C-alpha cells in the first residue's frame, strides 16, 4: 500500500529530524509518558527504573514488529494495577511477571486469530456495553487506594497528608485546565513535581536515599532462573489475562486515532495482527526483566497531534532515552522518595478519569439503559468489579476486575436482545 503524506504533518512518519531537533522532540515524548509510567510501579511496589526501561525496550520492539510504520509509544498499563497490587502482597513479583507474560500471550493468540479470520468477532465478544463498565471498574476499584494514600500515615489519619494530597489535586486540575501547547500534555508530570515541592515544604520528603543512590546503577532486574525460581501461578495468569481483552480494545481505539491523525489505515498496513503482536511481545519482555505489562499511550498521541511531528525516528529516540534513564540510579531513588499523599492527590484525578472514560464509551455509543439486557450486564460488571468480589478455589483466585470482565462477556453472549416482558 502506498503511503500518502498528510499536508499538515511537519515531519511525516519516515522523515528524520535534524540531530538537535530530534533530541528535543524525543525528550518531549519521554516527559509525556513519564508521569503515568512511573506511577504504576509506585502504586504496585515495583522499581520505577525498570518500568521506564521496559517501556523503552517495549516501544523499540513494537516499532520493529510494525515495520516502523506506526508512531506509537508503549508505557506501563493502569488496567492491571488492582490485580498486581493483590499479587504483590501475596506472591510477590514472580507472580506479576507470569501474569504479564500471560497478557502478552493473549495478545499473540488474538493476533494469530485476526491474521487468519479478521477482527469482526472482537466487536461481538467485547461490545461497548461490556468494555465501558469494565473500564469504569478499573478506575473506581482503585478509589480506596487513592484515598488511603492521601490520608493515611502508617495506618493513622494525618491531616497534613490530606492537605498535601488536596493541594496536589488542585495543582493537577489547574495544569489540566489552564496550560496550553506542550505543557498541556504533561499535567500529570507537572502535578507530581508541584505536589513534591509542597510535600518538601511540609517536611514529608526524606532525601537520604536519593543522596546515597549512585548516579549510574543497574536497574532492579527480576529475571526468572537468575533472580528467582519460577513456579506456576494460576491465580496470576487467570487474574491478569482476561484484562488483556480490555487493554486490547483501548489499543485499537488508539490506532483509530492515529489513523485519523496521520491519514493512514494502520489496520490494513501493517495490519492489526502486527500492532497487537508488537504490544504482546513488549509485555512478555517486560515480564522477563521485571517490569509491569505495557500498552499504547494516549499522552504520546497527544504530543503527535500538537507538534504535528509524526516521525517514528522521534519515538525510537524517546525509547532509547527511556532505556538510558532506567540506568540512572538517582532518578529511581528520587521517584521512590515521592510521598504517598502526592501519589494520592494525583490518583484522585487519574483513577476518576479512567472511570469517566468508561462512562464516555457508553455515552458515545448511545447505549440504551431502557433495555433490560444492557442494565443487567452493566449492573453485574460494576458491583462485582468495584466490590472486589473474587472466586477462590484452593490456591486459585480470580480477582474482581478479571471476574467482572469474564461475567460481562458471558452475559453479553448469552442474554437475548430483548427481555420477554419488553415490547
């Protein structure tokens, strides 16, 4: 398929920028993904350096698999936080690693099916009435952890903590609403920096670990057979793998936006099977080195839209910078020193935005809640998911979000279009 250059792109997909311009443009992408990519490991208890590193490696893999045709950046995925937090408390990182690899394998299997029979079946299995409420569950089931981070100092209520959290929230709302240009794309990063400064003024930051940390340090790799002896964690696999279907639909949404932005049809060239394969392999590699699962980032699509620079060279540059940053020990220590009320304040907004996006899916698709079928599906997903209901059979546990996703998919496939008592 021949590529058509879109007139409004300053640099098109295969245009290479001048060296200095290249560095500046790549750095912008790094900053755009930074806030969210480091927030995931902080919330779960993983090393932020390794998450930055695996986002860079994942992006390079993705761009190679898609033959350098799609300008996308992959960062830590929020969809798996609930499952990862539960696994970290019980079985530690080896279980998360296995879940991450399972997520990648689901992507690869779906990519294989799509390459054989096309992608129409995905809309049947995951229509908006299932995806919308599941996305809401992902945001709202994290609400409790956001509130705890904002209020609790060693399990005691601390008004100082809560004030810092509310100031952080206010700053992030302000940055979202009143900044223009590139700064409008990094409100999370600016919110973390602003909240951090407030926390320093309140005396909540301990700089000792930052001063002790080496400038150059190996990231905290967690490699199977090297750092730990792998076992089978069925609970981790079954708790994380179903959520891959949700991130997959989100990923397809991002590809649609990129299609419109660049004047291409990436579903045809390089093909949806390739873009899913790239994302899947990136999550598998993350699982093998100690990172969380990765997914395409809306923030970076925002950077493409504002700068009108669609060059894959810029994204590869950002990925290489992320890999380099992963080896800066002081940076990891600085990120780890961010106090919990700052994370809580940011999370109030971030988790709410995830939930609101789920609501938007229902509104955009004009889902009719006068139809009992829709009411039954959404109600079941919301309460089981947000309530944290789980299925426990011996050692095996299916957590809330995964259980809600599976039940939603089943109800959607089983229930008739109309109830018998409906006209």
